[in-house]
C-alpha cells in the first residue's frame, strides 16, 4: 500500500525555522517529480514547491527566498527547509507527486505564533 508520512511540523515563533520530512513507501515510485503542498483553513490545497528526480527545483512565491526543497532518493525522503517563518506560512503541509497525486498522507501542521 502506497504510503506517505510527513513529519517535522510544530509551533514556532516568527523568524524561526522548521525542516519538514516526508517518507514514502517503497512501492510509491519515488523516481518522479515530488512536491510539497499546503492547506490552510478555508483554502484549497496549494503547491508550495517541487523537485524533479534529478534535483531541479522550484519554490513558489512568496516563500521562494525562504524555503528549500530537497530529496534523498536512496532513502525515499522529501524535505522542506523553512526559514524565517512568517504569519502567512501556517497550515498543514503534505507531500505527494507533482503530477498524478497518490492518496494523501496525514500531513504535518505548521503553526507560527508569537
């Protein structure tokens, strides 16, 4: 059964950092473009960043200069380094394929509060 398990979220103060991780099961087919998505209350899930199997990546605005997406293909883990967190960053973060998403994992909650 394909599984995605996100972790690393938490409650932080503005300006602090978090590193999210997403472990995928062996049958997921990790060798394809992967992405992080965010869903905040009242909003649809939105693309945050993506990375190809070869490492080409993109982070959507307005977090382009604060987030970094990375992957470890040997371990089947996707990462999202989030620096200088701001009040607009909170939400539940999910990983999945960039195209043809699989069943969603539980996500990991990011809360930013002073």
